């Protein structure tokens, strides 16, 4: 099915499983609810320049918030499977703070708690693995030597690092970055997670995504992202059977929905999805629901109360000055890449130099 998509949406189309080429596709409509006055004031105060770029693109895509944005989501992996990414300006690409400003007063967040770990645990049927809430409680106790402000981040990330890099590397990372010694109990728990992950990948990746080898780098991510997207699409289908969704934002392991959709419908759709996919519906809920209105209103109030402009206009003019020798000199400050050594910057400059020589 090709554009214009509005004809398909008017006829009730929501999800297209696969195109003939195999590209999974999802069409969702986004409806922001914020005044341009608040947005302009936010831009004047913000210090992150990426916010201005993202806002400029989104304003163009919605005609200054005067029309909804229909977003096409497609898979970017080479086998056209896995996570879906929005094409063009869309709320998925916006920083969370900016997304909260534009959609927070009218939407709620439905999030898959501990998505990759919980998917692995439920698929592996390993009774030795604790549920995500229990796991985070255990990790909080075992990581008591990590500083209080850093501990929640470490607790959240540690299972993911174990699943992708292994127990040894994950524990070594904690010791290296936080200058603590990991307890034997933490290492033993990490080994259990690593072992269950390897079994799952070896069993499921050759079936779901045969293009990738089970022993290749990124095999865990490839396996779990397929199931994550499969669960989310199945869940969204169940939602559409129970209510009309006027606006939605796809976030891989979660989705933002209009706040008028009741929690009863949200959890009823979840139970139907789990039953359909033969996952245990008796486990604790896979999704958590979080209201966004309070945070959004607090952000808007903070913007309204602030009178200090810390950022140039959204469309700054480029000024050039002339040196004493008459040569033009750019007046804007140089933006140094402080992460060049860790981001493949040398390779990038070598390739660009080669292109200039060829040209």
C-alpha cells in the first residue's frame, strides 16, 4: 500500500504486517497540544542546541502545530525486521523533555518495564530468574557500595550489559567505573542471567532472524528486539480492538497514548496479547502506566516563570566579520567534538579526505 496514507486511515487501517518486500510498517497519527508562545519561550531559555533543530523540523512537519502528523514507522535492520523507527520529523525522534512539552498534557505513557530482561525471562521459563521488580531490589542490595545517586542507573543497566557482554565484563565495568568490588552473589546472579540469555539466543535467533549468527556480536539484541517489536505490535492491535486511538507515539518498548484511554482497557489489552502469544498472563503486568500531565504542567510553569533568555533565536542570522587583512572570519564559536577519540572520528576524517582527493 502506498501513499496517500490518509485514505487508508479513514478506512480504518492501522497496522500493515509486512510489505511484499518484507519491511514491517506501522502508521500512527500524532497530535501535539501546545501553544507556539510556550514553545518560543522554551527555545529562548534552553541551552541544548539540538532542541532547536528538532523543534524546527517538527514545526515544519505539522505546519506550526496546525495539523496532525502521520508518521510511517519502518524497520531499519538489513533483514527489515526488529525495532521500528519513524520516518521524518516525529515525536519518537524528539528528546523526552521536548516530547513531554508537546504531548504531556494530553497523553499518558505505557512502558514495558525491564523490556529485554522480562522478555528473556518469560521466554526461557527459567524459574531461577527473579522477576524484574525483584531483580532490581536484589541488585540494589548487592550494589550498596555504589554511590546513592548512581545506584539506580547501575541497577537498571546491569542486566542489559550482562545479557549483551557477559557477566564478567558487566561486573568488571562496575568495578572499573565505581571503584568497588563486586560481591560473589552478584557475579553468581549475573552468570545465571548470562546462561539463560545464551540458551534463548541459540534457540530463537536462527528461527526468527536466520541472517544473523547466534555467536556474532549483537546476537542478543537482534533476538530480543524482534520479540520486543512483535509484542508491542500485537499489543497495539489488541488496543485498537477496544478503543479508537486518535494519537500515539511509538517508543520501541513503550507507547504514549491519549490519557482518555482507561487503565482497564490498557491492562485488558495486555492480558489478551499475552494469551495470544502464549506468554504467562498470570505474571505481574508487563506494562506500567504513568501519567504525564503533572510533569508537563510543571515544565510549562517553569518556562512561564523564567524570564532569562539563555539561547539565541530559533533561526539565528549568520554574521561574518572581516579581519584586518580583509579576509572574512566566521564569528560563531567553534564546536569541538570532545568524544572524537571514542566515536571513530579518525576513520571519519580519513574517509572524508579520500573523498576530497577523488573529487
